[in-house]
């Protein structure tokens, strides 16, 4: 297979291959096989179709590129370097997989400008791509005019066999087909190899037929190794189909060019080794030292810098004309992109007194969402087929469906896993949209990878979770979260808020919206059962994570700490204890993360170290509460078992979440 001479395009493709080979070899770690096999399709896409500006990676109307098969990250880093992105230099390529490198082991959007989303867990990237395409379709429907298309770009994804095996890709692509997202184009690196060997050992379905059944337009490039024109023709055909997404199956050879390791699992996730690298250089007639790219290649690929500047200048000119003709829409569009919130937006959040009728906090959530939708048109989202249980419909706003992309209510279907990754994609479109996704709190277990990635990759999503405890009732232990809050609180950079009533729900949404604009996710946990509106709760208190709602004069003898529906039990018990002459403080602690973000003086003012008798009350596991109750304190919690099927009130009583039990446990602590 030795190559005598190489065209410029072949030199470009081999430059991608050998940058990957050399970087993996130097790191002694990585996945060279995918970049070697997928280099032709990636080159054709980036060289002939992808619209981007290397000097401004954040130019709004750029096409989005997602490497869903994130283990092949050197493919993306090689492309960024070759096409003139200043974020990846040849020195960065040499530092592949090293400490604080801009070229980490999997693509990370927060580390490397030019990387749109964080990929690695397989299937998440293609699902993110669905979210990116939804964002484009929604904004285009809202802002474009027949004579002015200011939102007009594609989402391209390269995915592999592993992505297609993961269930999240099936969920997301099923929804994408239903929605007819015509500007989503996925190139499937069909190389038939995974870590364990040939995919024939576990994966023999006809992927093309599956995607056809999803409602996708499907094409096949049989020779993805050398048929550049076939790849280009397929991408052009995909762009011509506007009413459905396209899957282009590109059959390739993993590790193409390696004489002994091509088409084997051995080239999937390990360096070739010096001997095989030398043989591959000879086989592909690559006469350059490691990390050296021919000048002709750089001269060619750097033309993208000039093209990109022209693309952006052309768009800027079009937007100026748009501003002149549609000034109000243009101002709103600019506000979206700026990440700014309208002046006084939070004034719509309602406040309550104890005289107001108590309802479930999920109902307060519904009220907040609809109040916010009136002033924040950038809200977009929905539920995983639980709209009327989660209460997440934006009333009168319409459903996001094929041909009705301007509407904000997304019906995700029973697809929690995909919903999470799609919401991340919408947030990472970085166009000011505020996505929210909803299900029962217990089913965050179905979408934990996406929630974790929202925190990892700075995706400003609002996770709306209802049915937050054993108070959920008759559906029983499968639907009653016991350990769920503790596990979510363990995720770094995820803000978890469990509000107690209407005021705290408004406070939770104030925090969540502000954090979404700052590119941070927030998870809100709401009750199914009705709760009273409590004296002393406030929006401001929630923003601090923890605050005093009931106090007695002097240093307290006992501090009761509650969250969610259990805060009311603490307040009722405290009132009785105070009437008996005890010095008792009640602290609402709806968000550990927000409380820990306060300075030491504030935290001490709420939970003084001198007060060691503390009782925390939360209808879940005690795991983690030792931080706040210490060695002399106690918890009323659920440990060592799951919930039970019974009316919610009965469950709460049987598990000890009553005023009488709080009193008894408090008196025991007081001696």
C-alpha cells in the first residue's frame, strides 16, 4: 500500500494522521486509530463545508462541530491546529494528555477554544448535537425574516460504533428524526472495531435501517479511506435535504496506514509503538519528522483564516441591515448573545405570607416558570413525558414541533437520558437560551451522566425535579428518592436547591436563572405534596443557601435544620420548645453549595460552632449531614432501607417525619 507521490489533499489528510500518531506516541497514551481512519471525512468536512472563523472561535453564526467519539480527540486538536486556531499550537499538540494542557485526553470545551462540547462518555456528543440543532432551529424561527437570515448554520457530528451502541444516542436521534432537524448532519465512522475487538461480537444490527426508522435521511460512502469526492457528494446531498437530519455512514479502516495494526482493536486505544510508527511512515510515504507539517499543507489549511474573516464580515454586514430594518428584534437578539437579563426580571417572582394557601412546591415551580416566561423569552425546555406531573408547561406558548420551532415547550418523550444531553447542547450553543429539563427526582439516576457533564462543561441548565421524597406516596420505593439528593450534592459545581415553600421556590428560580446565564447548572427539587407557606422564609435567604427563619433571644441551646417539606416540621416543633422556655433556632438550608459559598463569618452567624446540639430533618439519607450536625448532633433521616408504598402522609408518619418525633428527638438532645 506504499504511496509514491501525494496530492495536496493527501498531504493534508496524512498531516492529520501523523499529528495524532506522534502526539499519542509521545504521551504513550491515547487513541490513534480513529484519527487515522476518520481523517479523510474530517478533512473534507473542514476544508470544503464547515463555516467557522479561526480568529474568533465564538463567532455566533459558525457551524458547530462535535466529535462525539471523543476518545479520538487528537483528530479535533489536529484540525484546530491546521486550520489556524490560536488555541492549539504545535507545542500544545506535543503536550497531549499532560497536566493543564489545552489538548486533554478527551475534548473539553472549557479547556480548548474551538471545542463546542465536552465529549468522552460515548453517545453524549451526538445527543448534544441534537440540542445544538434545536437551539439553531428555535432561534432561526424566532429571529429570521424572509429577507434576513441571521441564524443559519449547521451542526455536524462525527460519531462511532460506540456512540451508536449507547442508548442515549438512540433516544436523542429518535427525537431528532421526529422533529425533522434538517440542519443536523452526522458522519458515522463505520470501522467495525471497538475495544474488545470486531463489533461483530456484540453489534450486528443494520444502523442505517435503524436511522431510517427514526426518520433520518441516510447515505453511505463505501470507501471512506480514499473516496474524497464521495464524501463531499454525500455532505452536499445531506445539506440539500432540509426536512430531516442526515446520517452519512462512512465505512473506514481504523488505524488506516498501519501495516500490522490497521483494522484491529490494538490500534483503538494504545500508541502504535516506535517500530509500527516507522512502518506506518514508510507505508504512507511520510518523510517528515515527528510534529512537522509540510509548509504547503499549512499554507492551504490557513486559507480558512481569510475565509472565516470573510464569513464573519459578511454576517456582520447582514446583521447591521437587520438592525436597521428590525430594531426591536435585533435588540432582543443582542441581549440573548450578551448573556444579560432584562432589567427587573426577578420582580415577577411571587412572594407569599402564611395566610396564602399552601400548595406543593412543584405548583409554585409552575407559577414561577410561567411568570418568568413572560419576561424571559429565552426559556426553552420541557419534561420527559411528565409535563402534567412536573408542571413544566409554559402556558399558551406552544409546542416545539417540526415546522413550529419558534415555540418553547419541548416534549422529550420518555427519554430522560437524552433530555439531559440535549439540554446541555442547547446551553452550550452559547446563544443566551436558558434550557430546562424535568422528571421525577428519582429518575435523575437515568440522566446522571448528562447532569454531571452539565457541571463539568459549564452548561447553564435548570434541572426541574419533582416528587422529591417519600412524600411522593403510593408509587412506592422505585419512585421515592432516598439517597438521590446526597448523590447529587456530591457532584462538583452543581447547585442543588430543595425549597420549602413558595418564597423559597421563587428564590430557587432567581438563583437558577442567574447561574444559567453564568454557565452553571442548578438542580431544583420540588414536592408532590402540599406544604404551608412559612413565616420567615425569603427569596434573599435562599440566595445565601442557609439562613435563620426562627430564633429565640440569646445563644440558642439547640439548632433545628430543615430542608424542603421538613422545614415546616422544624418550625412547628421550635414554637412548642420556645413556649416551654427553650432557646431554639431554626435554620433553613435549601442549598449546601450556596451556603458553603458564603464567607466564614456569615456561616458562623447562622450555625455558630459553640452550639453543638443540632438536629437536621430531611426525608432522605443522613449521608453528608455530619458536616452540619457534628458529633454531638443528630438527624431524622432514612438510612439502611428504601421507601414504601402508601399514601404520602402515611409514609412521612411511619418514617418519623412528624412534629411529635422532631420534638422527641430535640428533647433527647437537650437532655
